[in-house]
């Protein structure tokens, strides 16, 4: 047996602390069982006291020759419980709404915010540079309640969060894809001739911006909804720029989703909850 899976401390005054057929097989590696929090799912031989407290005094599962393997098999569940408890400690919520073009993701994100029925801030990351974009922005503005406060920012958005949190309970950021787009084109890069190192540096910059945004949101009690686009579900882009953009957005979406309490995927105006 690998030595990292088995250990004995015969100098311990309680050795062996549980009765087994052979003391030589008693494993001291886990003095306290890390699976206690799993309750009935731990796989051990436990009982409950009259007061409902889990009693593991008769359980030898962690102290057997296969105790290490059993712990490793189930420890992931303990980690997930810890993550959930950490998220639950925060009063705020971080929600991601994703979907394809014209899938209804913005409308759904707005409905989530309206349901909160409190002071709402809208962070617009777009830059209306032509007539078509100006028309899209106008339509979005007409859809939103008049009492929402609009903030326009695509770079260093995280710096706005502390001030927004002072006077709002709910925030809608629409959208991550335009935020990334604007940061990309604000850099002095020729995307058709650039080298890999330049793209890696750009992506690191964007990831850092998103990381700082998430960190600031998690310090607050805000109900924070983020909209993004799933743009990598179609054909591979015909140009180098398109492929770079698709790759970066895909990884940024993963970064955001990993930190969110809830994630919704929108298809044809219908929502599917895929996390939370």
C-alpha cells in the first residue's frame, strides 16, 4: 500500500481509538473524519443520539486499510458543501444570463431584476457608434423601466460598483460580450497580423477586468445580473479576428459562470436554469 494512504501513531494514548480485528491494520491518517458533514451520505456506520447529533464512535470506515480511498471518493461532496455555505453567507446574488443572438436573454435578465422590486441600476457597456447600434440602444432603453438608473462603462467597471451599491439593491450589466469587444478594440492591435503573445496579453487584461468586477460585486449585497452571448455554438469564424473574439468570449463566459450563484441559458425566449 502507498505510504501516503496509511499511517499509524502507536505513541498516541488512545491508539487504537476504535476496536478492530487487527491493530496492525488500524489507520490513523484521519483522526477526525472529514466526511462528517455529509450526514447520511458519508457511507459510514454511524448513529444519531436522542438529540439528533450524529454519533460516529462506532464507525471504523476512515480507519480501515481502504479508508483513504473512501475519503477521496466522497471528499468532493464536502468541498461543494463548503462552497455552497460560502455563497450562502453572502446576502447578495450573482446571476448570469446567456444565450444566442435575439434569444430573449436581455428581456429575461430584465424580468429577473424587475421581480426584485427595488432600486435598480443598469450598466450599459455598448458604444453606439453607428445608426444601427444607436437604434438597438434606443430599443433597449424603451424596454427598461424609467426609474432605473443608467451607468455607461465598459472598462474598469469594477470601480463603479462601490458607488452603485450605496444607492441600489439590484444591478443589470448588459452585456459582457460588448464589454470585451470594446476593450479589445481599444488596444493598439492589428488582429489580422498580430502574434499569439499579443492575444495572450490582451486576454489576460480582459480576464483581470472581469476578475476585479466579480470581486467587487461579491463584497456587496447586490442582486447582480450579467448578460452575455453564447457565440461559439455556430460555425468556426472565417477571419482571424472572429476566431480570436470567439475564443476570448468563450473563456470569459466560463470565468463568469464559475463565480455565479445562478446561470440561465435562454433559447427562443425560453429559460433553462443550468446552475443554482
